[in-house]
């Protein structure tokens, strides 16, 4: 498991793993759901930035950040490592408000 890898959960939801590899002492991972841009009308720019996975746009649903059992993260479908700073900025906005 690598930070910023994207997985499909058993229920079909897409999530991005945002947990640092240095914090991998538990069997859980901190993830942010990815949602279809057409599914949400309450988008806050810095909190819900658009990211691109395999050429497809997704919204980062940072306000739904959650910890999941790592066993659920089996179906890796890609990585958003190239968009690391966009993801970190969204987390900063959620936590710090800027």
C-alpha cells in the first residue's frame, strides 16, 4: 500500500489512501472518497478539488475522510501521487481552514 494509491471498495466506492507510510503501525488506513463530479452540487473549491485518474475527472470528498480496515483496500486501480499537493492542500483546508 502506498500513499495516494486509489482503490475500489467491495461496495464499488472509490477511495484514495492518504495515510503516510510512516504511520502504518495499525491495520487501518486513512482514506478520502472520490465522487463523480456530477453527483455533488455542494462543492467547496479547496475542500473538494477535482483530480484526474486515468483521464477521468473525480472530486475529492475530503469532508468524508474516514479510517478503514486495510483489508478492504485490495483492488488498487491507480495512483494520484502526481496530485499529492492538491490532496494535501484539501486536507490542510479541512483541518486548518486555509
